[in-house]
C-alpha cells in the first residue's frame, strides 16, 4: 500500500487496499508487499484493529456459500469510487477507502460490501474446497532411483535418489532433491517446506535440494519463487539460485547452469563441492557412507561428473582428485591421506 496522502494535516489518511490486505492475511503476499502491510498496520492502529477483527472473524467462521471474488471486487470498487469524497481544488486526490473520520463519509453499503468481501475471500482461501481436508500422500525413492510423479493438481515432480516427498493439497514437505513443474493457481500457491525453508511458487519450474547437514539450495529454471526462512526472504527468478545456509537466505542471481538440472537426466555433477556435499550425494546415489579420517581433506573440493559409473570407479576418481586414497569396507568408504613414500 502506497502512502498517497497530501502533506497537510486536514487530509484523510492514505487508502487501505482490501485486495492487498486479503493477500497478506491469506499468506500470499510477496515479501516486499508483506513488509509494506506490516508497516502500514504499525502506523495506523485503527485500521490494524479492524483488520485483526476481520481476520479473527474469518478464522472462526465456516464457509457455506460460494464467493465470486472477481465479481464482488468489481461491485465494491464501483460503489466505493463512485461515492468517494472529491474536491475541485488544485492537486485534490480521491481516496478509495480512508480510515479515521473521513471513513464515515462512505455509505453503509460500501463499507459492508468491503468487509463481507474480505471475510469471503479469506474463508475461500483458508477453507478446503469441496468438503473434508485433502489427505496427505507420500512419494519416495530408494538409493540410486529417480521417479516421475504427477500430482492431483497437475504439478509434475521428478524425485531424486533417496528422496521423500509428502504432499497435502498444495503443500509439500521434502527431504532429498526434487524438480517441480508447478500447475499455477493464483488463489492457492504451491508451497514446499525443506530443511526449515519455505519455497513458494509464483508460477514456475524449480529444483530444491535439501539434505541433512547441508544447505538448502533452490534453482529456478522458469518463472519466480520466493525462498523464506524465519523473517529472511528473497525473490528468485529464472536463472537464479537461492541458498539457505547457517540460518541465512542468500540469492545468487544468474548463476544457474545446465549442470543444476543434470541429475534429472541421471548425471551426477559436482562443481567445487566440499567433502560434506560429496558424502551426502554419494549416500543417496550409491548407498555409500563416506568417512574422512584426516581433517585436512575437509578443506579440499572436487569438480567432476559421473553417469552410470560403478561406485568403485566414482570413489577412485574422487580420491585421486583429492590427493587421497580410499579403503572400502562394505557400504562404508574411508578416505584418507596416503602415507609418505620413503
């Protein structure tokens, strides 16, 4: 909401945009818009009390009717703008919906329509459509397996190896790696929870990588998503990479490459990967648990790619590149610095 009020003190307060507030209460605002609403409510306590009351009413009400949001919005806007206070003085402005004393200038029907619209929109967005809640569905892959999944809303997902995805309606919880081609719905965004981060679709295709002990990594191939952790949030568009690492969200604009999607085609690619990253991916792709016996190896990084190689071949290549040797004992591989040659 933009402060459009004149500078003189007798003017009404800036307008309260019900559409913006509705998105905010429904959890569908962009980070910038949500911050603007929060600032507005802090600066306008009367409006904040009204919004809180509407929010509480919507939470405790039960929707028993269908709401034609677009038609209702057109009706309310027409009535409000047609009855808004105007002035013929130079630089005069028209206010769609003002707080404070000037609010009383509007007719009761316009105010009531705005309130009913707000409650109706919130009920529609918060309540499950068509009756009972949508049951959760789980999808999983084993070590080395990739799987394509078509969700009920038309969203297409490719699951990486040793990955688990739990989907409830338009919300998903992910452990592992997945590519999402989202069927966009402006009223019901698709939201992925992974490693404490929240990834919200704004009409797009993206990958999410989330392994225990690793940074959450989001790569956007089409459209826009928001990546949020606590109060920290960034918007990512095509070609951007977002990372949640050690409690901080970072955007790396334009750094995505074809290698970021290579895993969907069965190719495992590492770019300047740490030993921790190598260990996590080798566990999911080959079922090998990597143990490092020398702390100096933790400072080294590996760049390379694999497709259809055996676990033994992969481990030998990595060990050679790290200047180390590998000893295999069952499903555990010990990587260590070789003894000096005498």
